[in-house]
């Protein structure tokens, strides 16, 4: 799962960066970081939770400093030397990778919708995600609440 989710992060993050900066070449995670910090700096502070287990995940927080996310480094280690670094394909890194993927998908679709000339809030984007994730969630403010009148 770490390899699959992190590979997808790479694909979606590159597409997001190409939307935000059509001039720059986005070849690797360091290029992505540069564009994200310049164009979408709030992304690095986004959090997801795993409510069932009381976990809070901030998979991009390392980008506030000099290093890349630990889950990303672990993904690369496993991808290139699986026999040596197999222990890094663990639940912690996988959950952080999946949270990172959820965050970049959220931003990517908001940008796609903005290109269509519509101003979308995150809750407008999450409303389009079907089925809604029950494992990894954004904060409640990213969802419309359902009111049932009786």
C-alpha cells in the first residue's frame, strides 16, 4: 500500500503543480515542494484524521522545514531497495502517505473546478467525493453537515 499510495501522490502532486505553475518543470519532489510552498502554502499544514483510532496526521508538515516527509523518504527507500528497507513499509508511513494523497486530491480537484470558473470551498469538493471515506477524514469544516428535521 505504501508503494501504491505514494506513487499516486507523485502523479497527482505533479498534475497539481503543473496547474499552478505552467512554466516550471516538475520532475521530482523537490520541484513539487518549491511550487507548493509558493502557490499553495496552506497545503503543508493540512491535517487528516483516522477517527476510529484517534490519530491526527499532518503528512506534509516536514515541508515547513528543510526535509521531505519521512513517509516519502521511506517510500523511496522501499521502492529502490525493498530487501534492505522493507521495515519502512509500515502502517505509520502508509497512513501518512494515504493522508497525503487525500490532501493533494482535495487541492487538485479544487484547482480543476477553479479552472472551470467556479469558486469552490473545500466542502464543495468533498461533497463530490463518493463514496465518502470512512477511514481518513478531513476536519468537520471540510464537510457539509446534514440536518434532519423531524
